[in-house]
C-alpha cells in the first residue's frame, strides 16, 4: 500500500494507534513539503505550548469537584460552582484545556476505569475560594473532572481530520505520498493550504466545501431540522435506511442544544461511524462520499455554520 492509503486505513480503523498514525502524517508532510501540516502534526504529537494555540476540539466544558473536611464531617466529592471564583477566573475553570501530546490521552483512555480524568485546581484557590460553599468545612483539594468521552472525541476528531486531508490530497495528487523528501510540492501552495485549512482547521462540516466530483444536488435543499430531506440525501449517498434512522435521535438532541461544541461533536462522531461502515462494506458507502457528502448533509441538518 502507498503511504496515503496506509494513513487512510489507520484513520478508519477503530482501534488504530493514533501516535503511529500521526508519525505517518509527519512523513507525509515531509514528502509533500507542507510546513503547516508538519507543524500541526508535531503539536498533536508533542503537545501545544500555549492555551491560545489549542484547536476547539481540545477544549471541553467541565464541572469541578472538591474534597472537604470539617470537625465532625467529611465529604470526598462535592460539586463546586465556578461562581465562587473571581470573575476573571471563572471562564477558564469552566473548561479543560487538553494541551498534552496525543499519547497522554491514548494511554489515559486505555488505562482508565473510572470514566473520567482529573485536572487539579491550584491548592490556594481550592482552600481560599471553594471553602466558601461549605460553612464549617474546609476544602482540601479541588479538581476539574473531564469525561473520558470527551477525550475519546478528541482522538476521533484527529482521525477524522487526517482522513479528510488524506482523501482530498489523494484525489488531486495520487502519488504525493511517494515523493522523495525535498522534492517540489505536488500541488500549488494555495491549493495545499486550502486542503489543509478545510480539513484540519476548518469545521468538520466544511469537508465537502472544497471537494469536487461529489453529487450535492439534494444537499442544496436540506434545511436545518428537515429530516425527510436528510434521510433522502443519506440514502442517495449509499446509507441504508436503518443506519440513517439510527442517527436521528442523536442529531435532534444536538440540534436542540445551544452548544456549538455538542453539534460539532455529534457530527464528528456520526461521520466516524459511517466512514467505518463504508470501510467494512457494511453500508456500501464510498470513502470519499462518507467524508464529504455525508458530512455536508449532516452539517446542514444541524445548522452548523459553514454549510452553503
């Protein structure tokens, strides 16, 4: 198999090793001489040095909890409202900022039995501020609690972005992954940057925007919440009716949410499932269509910005 095909297969595989996938991407970035892709791969492998540099899929809304001790009582886990913190700190404690290298999260998911991970508060904040919520008890430790599901979504998001990039690159430069390191880029810098931005930095709902050769006639008429049109479009794209209907409840819950993150996460999750079905031949969906037409149709149904 070619390097691009190896990357596509690893991105689709349910239990693939994501650090290995990213190292293959590092080699691909060197062969196609694309600096931005190489930098993104290095940050995913080694971590992001600044919170300001984190992509949206590495920031998740969380709740905080603490352990409290009193003269005659003890509470090992009480929820702490961030409103007890100074206003300038509240937003940063509503979110967890997952800036470590990807291997830290793959290991965490593999070895975690509790269903969540913890990010500790500074002790001074826990003692001084969290203690206000329990008269007669002292907060001795506090932490943000990160659901394991949020970490799994981070990893799925990386795989989905890599898959979209590899598909679009192969479509326009099929032999790009076999170029000698140091050779001329296979495409113009402008086109490479467009492919990179669409798949890596862009909303997953934008995957189809720069695609060519994908039938999008029905997608043009899908309005947010128009289930009959979405169902029709998915069936046109090769999804069987049972698979199409199985996602409706998830999509409607996400559409009703005011959280853009929930909509994007639901879109990414279902795109990954449908692409997996395509790869295994379970639904007859082509890989290119799964990463483009389906993503676009789901994004329009959810009302995610970036659809036409």
